[in-house]
């Protein structure tokens, strides 16, 4: 799995499908792996539902400078809600 970092500029970033989104959107995406906040990689809240990588700490995604994303096909956002429902 490849993880690409996408920079956040003025509170927004470009999703892999080309749409402009906020880091809040990435918080609920199954492809997000981490958020860079103050130079530190913090695991994505979406990983709280991943049996292999379990993340449980609250992350201030609005302060993110970059987002680590594992989406490789260009499909973009995929809700974690589809997995847990």
C-alpha cells in the first residue's frame, strides 16, 4: 500500500478524485491514514474501525498541514460509514 501526502492549503486540499475538500472530510474517509499536525503524524480517526491498525485518539484535523492518503485508483472519498453499517 502506498501512502501519498497531500498538503493542506488555506484549510483545503485536493482529493484524489480532483475535488477540493477539507481535512474534516478526510477524517471520515477509509483511505486516510494520518494527519500531519505540528510536524507529527497522527493516525486518522477513520482507523478506529480498522481491526489491524486500531486508532483511538482524538485528532484535531482542522490543524492539519497535510493528510496521508492510501487511495490509489482516483476514486476519492469513501465513507467509513459504508464499512461499519
